[in-house]
C-alpha cells in the first residue's frame, strides 16, 4: 500500500513541482497526492502565507515568475512583498514637490505613494487606480482627476481609449509608474495590453518618469511591452537587487534609488 504523504511532505513536494512548472492546479495536485481538493487548497494557503507561492484561480504559480504572464488580482499582490512596498512608497513621496501635477499609476506599490502625501497642501493628481483614488479621497485639499474608461476588476484600474484620450489634454511634472516586469534588454512590460497602452500614454505626457517596484519584478518579462529603459528617469526599488544589476542600471544613466539605504531623498 502506498504511504500517504504528511502535509509537510506534500507541501515540500508542491514547491519542488513549482520549481519546474510555472503553474499548478488544485485538481492535478489532488490527483497526484490522492487527497481532497480542500486539503490542497489548505496547503496552497499555508505556502502563500509563507510567501513561497502565489495562489491564482484554480491553483498556484511560482512566486518568482508570477508576473511574467499571469494577470494577478490586486488583492493577491497586496500580500506579496508588502514591507518592501511600504518603504518604496515612502521614499518615492520624497520626490514630490509642493504644487506639482503628478500621475499615480494603478498598483499596490503606487498605492503606498498615495499613502504618504500628508505633508502636502497643493497637488494635482491624476490616477487610473480605483484603490489609489479611494486613498486620495482623504486629502480634500488636493485636486484629483480619476481617468474614466473600462474598469479592470482584477487590477482595480481603468483602461481604454477614454482614459488615453483624457491624458492627451495634460502635461504633468512626474509619473509614478507601477511595474509588473522589468528587464534590462526588453524594458518594462505588463500582462495586459490595455494597461500597457495607457502606461505609454502616461509616459508621453510626463516630464519625469519614476518607476516604483520591489526587486522581485527584476529580470521578468510579461506579455505586453510598455517602454524601453531609456524612457525611465528614476527607479526606486528595495535592497533585494543584486550588485551586478545595480551597476547595469546606473550604467544605463538611470537614477537608481534603493529604499531603506538612507539615500531616498533627491537633492
């Protein structure tokens, strides 16, 4: 008789499988280990809480490759690298000056930028993030423009021609751009083509583009191309970035800021 794996052994094997496969399903894991789907879902929840994988509908993906093609729900993204995102958001807010007009892109890291605006009295802010707009609602002293268009529930963002045409009416000082995937050779990318198109429109109307993302997004490539590296002025990330990658980014002429190293404030 075949011995049944303990939950600890089963979870270890699930992680081993995910090292070779980008995605697994609850059904195939239940069949493989001869346990109920409820047991597998419990395993995946446990491993996600340990930040060892990321659950998606019907299964889970390798947390190190999740952003390459999966359009992950924003509620899941909020659970991943949350400490790094908070630090990045705080550092990014130091790049804002009183009276500026800025765009805050949708996303979980950009949301952290919106949470750090208490010290300002006069800002004009454009956003396509529903969650970002909700956060900005507490600052009744700001002028906030929420881009219209088609709402993507997975990312709580608006996209489409309406949003893009609205942006053509504005020129802004700074864009705080959320990034799903960053690759030195391939540039910035995201799983959704409409998001990518809107991001390009944001870049076109901004004097300065500040990309904010945690280091897990490095060396990834998603489905839809946003922009090449030369469109980015500043990158703010965490200290998970390798020394080699730091040198390559700086060699490309981009101002690289490592949040948490005490060098976040611009001169």
